[in-house]
C-alpha cells in the first residue's frame, strides 16, 4: 500500500479562497478509490474554519516548534470526512 500526504493551505469543504481548495478537496477523494492508496491531508487550523467542522475534530497532541528565539506551541487535530483523514495544525 502506498501513502500519499497532501500538504495545502486550503481545502473544501473546510476553508476556501481559490481554486486550490477545489483541487485539494477532490483529488484525495479520487485517489482514495484506488485500493492500494492511503490518502491524507494536512491543513492549517484557521480561525475561519466553521465551528461545525471544529467541533468534529479530535485532539491528537501538542508540541513545541522552535521559531527563531522563541518556542511556539502547535496543536494537532484530526477529522475523518468522506473516508479521508484530515489533520489540522
């Protein structure tokens, strides 16, 4: 089985500003139909994502990211939608 991870800034139905969201929203669905592919998507957890989606997300973990002179906490959430696993950070 092959694994595919899409890393994108937007994806329908969660957040959309342009055509990239449409591609990232539909391509994983099409690829997932192949029996030998495991497709997942990782996205930023924007404030603008609707609470309908945020309320379905499962908290996975948090970790520190070194940004220059400071550490920033990052949290990772997961949501399965239409048989695709989405991660939000």
